[in-house]
C-alpha cells in the first residue's frame, strides 16, 4: 500500500467506527512501531542536534520497517514528524534549527502499517531544564493518564476532557482548546473528536472497539494559541511554555488498551531538572 492509496482511502464520514479483533491486532503492530521510533530518537535528543536530523532518523526507521510515515505528504506537510519546541504547541516543522540546552520538545510521529495508523508523541528535555518546565511536563503526563483512566464502556468523551481539565487547572496551568484527540484506525483523523476539556456525562458514548487518541496540550500560561504564517506551526499567544503527550488507545470490554506503549519503558524519557 502506498501513501497515495492511504490518502485516497481516508474518508471521514462522521460515523464512529467500531472495530473487532483484527483491528486491535493491526493497531498493536502500528502503535508499537510508533513507540519504537520514539524510543530510537531518545538518545539523539541532545543539545546541538538539528531537528531535521531527528526527522531523517525517524523517516529511515519507519521505511526500513516497511511502513509508511503518515505525515509525509499529508495535506502538503513535507516532514515525517512534528517537533514542537518550547512555546510551540503542536505541528512544529523540523528544520535546520538546533536544539539548545534547556529546551523542551514534543516529538509526534504516526506510522502506517498495513493500513493501520499508530499515532504517538512524547516530551523530551534537552539537557538540564528549568524546574517550571519539568513541572509542566509532569503535569501533562499526569493529565493524559487521568484522561486514559476515564475510558471505559458506558463512559462518554466528555468524561475524558473533564478529568484532564480539572487536574490541569488545579495545577494552575491551562488546557489548549483549539486542538483535540481524534478517532483513528485505517483513517488517520476520524470521528469522534476527543476534547481535553469539558463536562461529565456529555459527548459520545464509549463502546468497545472504538479507537482514538488522547493528546492533551498544556500551557504554563493561558490557553489561546495562534497559527504561524507557514500554516502549520501553532504557538502560545502569550509565549508561555507548552507541552503535549499522546497515546493511541482502544476501548475494551472492561476499560482501555494503550497501543503505543514504549517497548523500552521510555514513554516518559528521563528529564533532568536544574
């Protein structure tokens, strides 16, 4: 299957798809490869590395495993991963920019394996980082975990957003409103939308076999963002630091399954604070 085949097959109908055992197995394989890709990049996220080099390593890894990088060519995007540094909220474009000590960076990758999409992102600290940056990363990971823990049959998508928002705002941070998680599977961005804020007992009913991402973006400052002239890069309006983390998950009969667990236990790479 070529990337063009995948793009032509992508049809968001608004209908929430429910998958069976074959879908779970496909997502396990795609999710594992995405996690392995970010495991591979972990030792390379150091002061002085050029973000284009990280993108090259990710692209070679995916292609070497006979998979496809979902973002490469997607709606005109020209890179394999998104690398969002400091006040970049999401969709940062790899370039000749070198990472510097003290930066924080989110790396977001999606692999396509036999038509199934594994979508995954993590936060990285570049050398020692400031305590406030480390705290932001910790809050973001915990927020995502609280969103995951709200997933079970009979719950609603609003329960996920409520759990994330209540925790984040109690930590005196803010949840980005402009972007959300999404259904996925054989379609990259599908129904339902997974908001990271909201109210209990609202939104779509969760049923076994639903696949989606949970990917909260958390700002140290206020939640508004803006899109830069490149049409992709989203940044905080107040230039405060932002963090994001993401898993692809499936609703099971009793709760949820995470498809993008790190084989090396590196989902939360070590972050060194000052």
